[in-house]
């Protein structure tokens, strides 16, 4: 872990840069950061690739001199915009870490309500509380260099991407859908098991994590390239799923926000049916 | 010499979420000690309104990255209680096994990665990789076993994929469970070594009498459902949780606070142990007694030791559960849910204390009202009262700022707070 060891590391005979990395969290469950610590088998190897200089959830020491900043969570309050701007200034590479940072994640579910005052009142009653009307992804406020998708992020994918950054290789995200990985894993199709699934339209790279457990995809990684949501809607209807079921999945993590908005408009659905009664 | 000193800790480290400590001492007397929760609210209780029941466990599990399994199980229990579904023995045993392994991974994460660095005079677990490699490897080994078994039963260690209303989407292979039995037997020694390590630590000597709230064990150390009990003698039914938590708003916190018979109460491993000591596995009891931890213990720093005791308990109980599961012939993993109008409450002991999810449904199974009461939000008031008492004691003893700062942070860390969870 010390500096002399770091200088001695080589790859194919070339000295290896050992980037200083920092982890930050905005509005989130801090689960994506925890996935790093959850990677017990390769944690030490991973830590030998980088120098962790800022990781509040795990360490007291901190430094503002870092090369790569992993930022988890969405932006939901004014002070987070300021914190994010400082991180952007300090970091050479800013990584949107997980679905909340990439698309708003589950935190953007509050955005579907048209009346932000109602949202606040539902939790805090008449007490005033500081919060932005909508939960937004990082890219709405700063430029983002790299995105790691998933709720939660998959530790193997994080390792692969970080290794590529360290080695200076380019990073190519999968363009194909989860459905392809699911077929490769020889799973029974979730539709045939009577389960709804966004596998046909969601960006792959998770190795069909949820469908492997006979649990349909909820689209946490956002759309695959050329995702045909219209066709999925037709298929889901053929299998007897309601539009509401499709909408629940499309709007869950924010990656399909536009499709969800469109569908909700078509359905003439009020996001909170019980507002008037409670 | 007259002087005013202020200790300000902005965003305390090695805890989940964002909280601040501020202590002001003037002429050796405490002026004010404050525990502030500054986490951003995410509004889960509003988010779920209008959603169908099947969304609830999947979305509300994301309140917390560390105890997502506990949130998922509390949510499922609330839905099942509302619809009148009683899980069969197979599902109940698998859920408890999954719960045990979350408890183990979370406690080990806290004990080794978050708490131990204070006792070993380092700022994080990272320097220990070189100075105490055996300690780090042991922590990783126990945590990995717990997480691997969570993957096996729940489909995934974080935000599980197989846990659904009515049971599981699929079941683990029995031969996998046999292999985990071997690994669980192996780590018994590692847990005894963990106890040795913690025996070498000086647990701060501080006590303040308080009330402890947990599930009430009925023949077994409690984790999922049942009556609610307090060390001051209050007993309530699960569905009466609101009378146990009495949430209110305070200026210094974006999380709600709670009270019961006194201005504050505590939940968590120490509360569970204080209220249910006789139901712990005898070997776990033995470890507890070896640390002088017997009910009712009022030293909040002993929550660390109570977590250690629970690690021993859940490993031994998991071995029992696996034997029980191996003796069953696998039945259908999942029973269909038929929604109906009504209210359901799910109370589950998650690593940091008792957690409640409550949903009201319309007749199509859409959520009309949602309420989640988080262990750490129940602990905030108790942390505040402990912090004031601790700071006062330190000031009167003429302790230096650095020592007060360390003791205050260790106090907050002892609760293993999950702050973003408490605000949700």
C-alpha cells in the first residue's frame, strides 16, 4: 500500500500509474460504495491498484488531491450541487457511480408527482424541509466522464472498469440488452414463467443478474442501444401484462424516464391516485 | 484560565450517512452537546403512494444498502400481514437464514471496518492490511461467507432478487446448503478469535440509564415479527408499533426522533440482548458473560460486544436452520398473493435495531399510505442524551479536546448508525 510499492508496480514492463481515488455520496443508500467493500475475495488486489484517499463511509483520513472521483447518489438539495461542483473541480475523472448518479435511480420516483409540496407534506407534515423539487442525475449539473450503471453496481464490472482506467485502456459499455445475456445463461424466459421483464430493452453488462434468479428485469441499467420500448409494450400486452405493470418498471430507476412519461400520458394516469382521499 | 472550547465534527466518518457532532465547553463546564442529522431526505413514504403492492419490497429495500435484506423482509411481512398470508415453514426458515447472514455481514463490517480502527489507533481498516493482515483476512473471510450465503438464499447480497411476497422466486440447491454448513462450522474459531481481539480493547467506561426496545422473543431469540417489548415493561402488539415509536420532528435533524416511557430509548443489538438474554444460544451467552455483559447493561459502547455475541448466536442458529431445511422435502417456493384492502405492519430486527414498515392498501392492492420507522431514527434521541451526558462527564474530568472528540465519535459509532436510512 505504501508509495515505494506503488512505484515498483509494472504492467508489461511499463511502470504503472496508481491513481488516487475518492468516493463520495449524495442522496443514496450508500449501497454502491458498500459493493466495493463487499468484494471480499478481490478487495486487496483491487486496493493494490489504486490509492484510496477519501472514503468517508470507511475511513477518517481525507484528502482533496484525487484523480478519480466515484460519486454515488442523485442530486436532491442545493448543498449537494455545491459539493458536486467542488468534486468536479478536483477530479480528473468523475464517475457517475450507480443508477442514482446516472439517472436519478429510485430517488427520482418522487419526480412523477406534479406537486412537490404534497411530497414534502406526506413525510414532514407542515414542517419546512430543504429539498429540491426533483431528484436529478449528476450530468444535469456537471460533466460526467464515465458511468457505471446498476442498482446496485456489480462489483466485477467496477473492477473491470477501474482496471481499464488504470491501464489506460478505453472503456466500452455493452450496447446489447440483458435479454442476450439471459439467453446465453440458458434461463427459461421470464415471460414464459408469467413474469414481466425489461430484459429485451435494458443495457446488458450485469450478466442477467435478476433473471438468473427468476426475477424479471426492472431496467436499472437504463436503455440498451436502439431499445425498442414500443415493441416491448406489444409483447407484454400479448403475454397479458397491464400497462401499469410496464410503467412501474419503466419508471423505477429513471433510465427510461422519457418512455415512462409518454406511457403515463397515454394512460391518462394520475401518479398519486389517492391524493384526494388522504 | 477561562476559556470556551468548541469541538466540531462535520460529517462524522466511518458511519453510514451524514451527521455532525458539536460540543461546547466553557471553563470546564459543558454548555452544549449536539448530535445533528443533516442527511438529505429521499421521500420513500411519498414515492410508494399509488404503487401496486409488488413494488413495495423492491423499492423500499433501497432505503438502505447495508440492511436491504432486512428492509425487504419487513416490507414483505407488512404486505403479507395486510393480505392475510402466513408464510409456510420452508419460507420462514429460509427467510430467517437469510436474515441471520445479513446480521453477520453487517455486524462484522461494523466491528472490524468501522469500530476496530478506533481501538487500534488508526483512521481506517486500510493501514491494518499491512499492520494486522490476519485481522483483515479474518474479517473478510467471515463477511464473505455471510454474503455468499445471502447470494445463495436471496439471489443477491444487496437488494435481493429472490425474496418476494408469498415466498421465494426460486430455492437454493440443497448440496449448496451442505457446503455452507462446512464453512459455518469453520468460522466458529474465527468468531472466538474475534472475541479475543475485542477482549484486548479498552471499552470506554460510561453508563447512562435508558429504556431498551426490541421484539419480544417467544421461545427463540427474536428476529422476524411478534410482540414489541421495552425494558421499562411496555408490551405492544406488532400492529400497535406507532404507540411504541411516537415519532416527532426536531429542528436539529432531518430524521424523525422517537420516545416511549422516557425522553429517549435505544434499539439494536444491546437492546435485543438486554430484553432477550435467556433466549441466546448458550455459547453466545458464555461469550457475553466473559465480557461482563449481562442484562440490563446501560453502557452504549457495549453495543459493539452485543453485536459480537449476536454473531456467535446467528452462526450457531444458522447451522440448526440448515439441518432443519435439509430435513424438509422442497415444496413450491412461492404462493400467489391475493390483494385486499387493509393495513399491514411488518416488524423485523435488522442489525441496528427494530424496523417497522406499515402500508395501507385499497382493494386493488395499491398503496394509499406508507410509513417506515427506522432503527437509527429511534436511536437519535438516545444518542443526543448520551452525548450530552458523556460530554458533561468528560468536561468535569478535565479531559483534553482530542480525547473528548474521540470518545464522542466512538459513542456515535457504537450505535452503528445508518443515517441515510433514518432519513429515507
